[in-house]
């Protein structure tokens, strides 16, 4: 299996600068870590939105019922 634009023959027009396997290590690490970082951020935002929509953050005690 080959990644997009990882052909053995040269293209006349490159799609973008360089395919991911040929980029520097630090760029590959950034791309690798960006996915999980976005997933964590998205989960926090979804949970915050659910908490904001429900409107309650704690259970109020009721005495005498």
C-alpha cells in the first residue's frame, strides 16, 4: 500500500511540496500528535457543551420532604 503521491515515477506537477514520508521528522511528529490533541480538545468541548446545556453542576439537597 502506498500513501497518496508516493509513486515511484516522478510527477510533472507536484500536488504539494513533499509527501509526508519525505518531510523532516519534526513535521511528521507534529502531524502525528495533532490528531490525538484535537480528539482530546473536542471531547472537552463536547462535555462542556453538555454541562452547559443541562444547566446543573451539582445536586441541591432537599430537607423535609
